């Protein structure tokens, strides 16, 4: 019996799969512009609550608002990073396709 050894490069398939996954993840989320507007609106409301507080502010409520802002900011950053990664993967795939 003779053995056959076969080597398969699956990096292109994995790269395409990753690009597709990134596109799916970013496509299913609200648009970055909407998330940025939400972040701006929430930050404005928090700022007004702090400024308009003539008495001792409710630190718990302010902390809750600040946590919401942090979560929204992280969400926006991850979404934008996903868009950036998807664009980069597309450019690499296009570059690789033109080389062959």
C-alpha cells in the first residue's frame, strides 16, 4: 500500500469565513451613526442632571447613567472596530485575488 499525503491551505477559507462573520455582526447591529447620537444624547442628559442639581445629587442615579454611557461607548467602539476589520479583510481579499 502506498500512502498519499495531501496538504491543504485553508487560510483563504478561514479568512473569508471571518470576513463574512464580521459583516454579519456589524450588519445586524444598529448603525454606528445612531449609536453615536445615542451616546451624545445620554452624555448631554447626564451633564444637565449634574449641572441642574441644586441639592446633593443622587450619586447612585448618576453612577447608573455613567455606567450606561460606558456600555454604549464600548458598544460603539466594538461596532466601529468590526466595520474597520471587515473593510480590511475585504481589501486583503481583493488584493490577494488580483495577485493570482
